[in-house]
């Protein structure tokens, strides 16, 4: 009997919980996904890659003698430091500050968004300069102030960043700024380890050439059960594998559960290292990332897709009045295919409350009916693609439209 998307989601987000790359939860999710794929009779491959494991055994912050809320930033090394803080809120203030061996308090414009990883190729110049300055100035530790209210979201998440750091909520940041000469004691007991994670890839052969790829990432940030992001997408992916593997198709199907989407895209690197010569045979990539939100709408968009392909998708989507079209976006696994010219169809959510990467991303916010809607929509798109020749959905090259 086929498992429902919501039952898959319950196992991932409730019974397993958080699934950051290299963690026990991550491995448990990979095992579960592989088991479902194999139960469908699919050929399964695990693509192993190295990543950084991390655990904070203990972390606390004191202002004078009072304990306050804080969380060690992801991948932070350990520390045990005391002293007054030096506060900076802009790039100009950071450039002028003397931070050597001091505890730096970062807030305002500097922590409006999480700092990108040093190895992330697409970070903005300003963000790269902030990281560069922090490393040059060699503070003993950093305290980063969350810029909004709500669940604590760690501001720094970089395994290559060597300065100990912790994030505090806005209320604690306010108290630190008002008690500027207070003595602060930051202690972090943490461990970094060499770890492994896996993409789980399953294949269903077609009668002829060409492949339709359907994917979702199964890892999460630290702290969150990742019900919407992205237990929901994996639940739909597994349901589609159960549905589509029972049919004969003109084109092959590939189901890919990526790992490590949430930090550096190591899972993408592992996949492309093995498939760098196969993109011309892909009709399309359908990426399912954050669907089924009760207070939002499932959404659809395209990247690197021809006008005829977009017109066919629009016709299919008219049968789903609850689904909305959104502007193209690149913050997920499909972007790496789109940059190689493969037509991509990201399925996500529109107008849902913001709980990505937070403890509040729980199964209570997910609608079983909207998970089913996402699965049905992708099923219809795949059925349409199975009637098309390889290359049909691609944007024309410049020479094909008379450009020079």
C-alpha cells in the first residue's frame, strides 16, 4: 500500500527531526529515503561526500552575573572568554574599530542577514568584506544580535570561520548596548568533526532516450525539524517515486534526494562530479522545496525554459486554482541545473508565514491536502514531459534565433 505524503513527512519531521549534514538524523533520513526507493523496485545509488559535523555540548552567556539567552553559532569553535564588549553596527564602524582580543558585539546592518560562508561563490562584496575584516581584526569572540523577534536563528554558519561566536536575541542585544560597560562572559563547548553525508539517487528506466529529474533536499539547518523546509518536498518526492515507478515511461525518471543544501551545496558538487556529461539528455528538473503550507499557497515558476514549455505549464496549472505563479528564484538545488541550460521547474510556496530554518517549522503548519496537491501537480507535469522529445523545453541558443 502506498504511503501518503503526510505519513512520510511525519517520519522525517517528527520521528527523526533535525537533519543537518553529517548528523545522526541526516543518516537516518538517508536510510529511510533509500528504503522507500528500494521498495518501489528502483535502482538506488548513494553518493557519498565529506562534510563537517558539529555539536555544541554547552554554551552560555553572562552579563555581569546574570545568565541570558544565547546560542553558539553553527560550526563555532569553543571558547571561554570574559570582558567588556565593543559594539559595531555598520561596515564603516567595523573598519575603524580596534577588536584585537576583545569581545565584539555585531548588530544592526551587520547582522540584518546571516553572514554567507567564505566558500560561497555568490556572496555580495559587502558581506565578503565583513568576514575579511573580522578575521583581520582578530577579536577573541563575537556576539551577533538577531535583527528580528521570534525564534533564535544563528547568524554565522561557516565551517571555515575560526572566530568563536554566539547569537543573542534582539532583547539581549538591547541590554548589552544599554549596559555598555558590563562584564560579559561567553563560554562555548563545541566539537567539529569530519563527517559524511549522502545524496540518495533512484532511477527508473525509460523506453528511449532522455531523463526527467525530480528532486528535493532532505537536510535541515540545526535546531529545526524542517517540516516545510524540506520534509514536505521529500515527502512529495517519495510519493511520486511510489506512483511513477509502477508505470512504463518513454523517458527515464531520476529521483534525487539531495543533502547539504542548507549550508554549502556539497550535495550538488557530488552529483555534478558524477553527471557532468548527462545534462543534454535531461528534459527538465522539477525541484520540490517547501510545499504544503496551510497558510500559504503552493507555487510554481521556471528557469531556463522555452516559451512553449512555459505555456504548457500554465495550461496544466489552470487545473490547480490554489497554485500561484511566482518570480524565478535560485536559492535551491535547481539553480545548478538551470545554469547548465536545463529547464527547471521549482515547486515551492507563496505567501506562507516565515518559519524557514526555525524551531517553529513543525508539522502543525502543513496541510495534507496541499501536499497531495503538490504531488498531483508534479505528476501531471511529468506526464506532459513524457510526451515531448529531448530538448523540447530548452531556451533557443543565440545562433538559433539569428543573434550574434
